[in-house]
C-alpha cells in the first residue's frame, strides 16, 4: 500500500502540531485524516475506526498513550510514534515501532509513512 488515498488517525494534543501533521499527510497523498486530541476520544477511535495508519503522540496532556497503541496494534493498524523525546525515552516493548522525533521535517514523515504502509 502507498500513502496515496491512505486513511490516517492522528492522535496529537498540541493543536499546531496536529494541524501541521494533517497538512503534511495531505501533501504526501493521504486521503482521510482524522485528528483526535484527547485520550478518551483517541481510545474510542482506536477501537472503532477504520484506518490504514496511525500517528500517535506518546504523551497526551500528561497521559501516556501506550494503551491506545496496544489497541491499534491488536487491530493490526500500524502506527508511528511522535514524541519530543525520540526513541530514547520509549518503552522497550515498542522498540520495533518507528518513532518520529519532534520537531520533524516533511521528508522524515514521508519516509516513515511510506515505510510503514509498504508493509501493509
């Protein structure tokens, strides 16, 4: 699968970062992007939504988002973590999940999105 037409869930509590991600994903060719800023809404989207990929902020307003990641992975929805801490502060259980370190560049996001979607 390619980014062209992909359905993406973006879970990000910082409004500006979320809008930036949304714009970048559209520029990559993703078709439907759902931006969710809060943990509870994100968990519901992870349980019920139909997505090809999720981009998940590790820290949602002080709450760890790993339970959301678990739900996405259980449903075979691939994900990319986005965090200001990079892969250094990540839980070792998620070492195989690609991590996008904030601040990030368009090329980095595009590379990871294409990499992850190519495995679907």
